[in-house]
């Protein structure tokens, strides 16, 4: 598996990874950060700004919050977790895996995503167009993140249950391992559409590949996103944790459609 200074990818499963083996002293070594996949583009940009301002490096791994929480419990060498649902952080804190309960850094939203070409669906946040297309047999695949471990998948399920479409969609659901993979399915032509993170819909890397509409926030439980340092976090991880709460990082998060705590 190739490691880069910018990202480790979604499959950081090698618990034997040795931070001290990287260049520099232990204190100077890049910090390993686990981040929910809705943060992919925003946090990559923040990491670049952090490096430019401080000269310090972080190694980013993106995936589902539930999988990362399980890996931390099993000894994965992450020094910080940026979760898409605060309950995972609070559970880790209760069981002593993090230094404390951390802090809220953002609130996320979900959106319906339709590929730019090849779908008869319309980007309708009320999902009435999806309801009509289902009744007419015009939808063959619909993508969401896996609700078993991905918070954005859990919220997608809540949205579909609220709208009365959950049962009708069961035979044609395509489940992504995380919301980033669900977005890939929804926008690549592998599905007629899907429910993804609004932060991915606003990303320059994806926004020209599809059509999007926000889904009402009242249709699902809030996506309160919390982060925390693990007990063995390094000074670099501590610096990055503090940086996320500073104006430069907050401005980037806001640009990607996140609501920010006071």
C-alpha cells in the first residue's frame, strides 16, 4: 500500500504502521488523522493550509466513521478522529480511547445527487420526482452509504423512511462502503442517483459531474460532527486539532457547505 503525505486513502487497515519510521523525530513525524469521507476535499485543503502555515504534516485516511471507531478500538495507530456523527466519539471517550469528548467542528447536510448525463431523475430535494420515477419503473439503481456503519448512510435511510420510499427502494439500493463511494456510484452512471453529503456536492472535483438538491434537514437526525484526539496523540496531532478550530480552517469548512458551531 502506497502512503502519501496528503492522504492514505480509505483502506488504512495496517495496524502495524510505524509513525516513528517516517523522516524526522517522533515529535516531528506526520500525525495520522482518520476523517469521515464527507470531509475528503475540505480536509485535504485544510491540511495543505496547515502545512503551509506551520511546516507540519498530517497523513489523512478517509472512510466511514463506524469503521474507524472500530479500528481505533482494535489498536489502529490513528492519533485523531474526525467523525461524521458525534455518538461515535462520545462512545470512544466513555470507554477511554480518546483524551476527552472532543469538540464539535461542523454540522453536515445530505443531498440528492443525479449524474450529469444518463439519468431520467431530476435533482428534487422533496424526492417527489424520485417517487414518480419509481412508480414508472424508471429507476434501476439508487446509491447510499451503508447505514450499518456510515453516518451519512444512516441519515439517508432516515430520509427515505420519512418520505415513505425506503421499502420501495430496497431491491435496487447500491450501498457504498462510505458516503464518498456512494457519491462515486451516484455520479458515475453506476446508479440513477443517490443521497450523498452536501459537502461532496459542493466540491469542485464533483460538482460538475452531477446535479444536486439539498434535502430538508428536518427529515433526519442532525449530523453533528465531532472530533477528538486519541490518548497517544502527538504534538503535531494536537496542533492540527487546534488548527481545525481556527478561522482559516473554519472558512474552508463553510465553503464546502458545513454549518459551523459558534
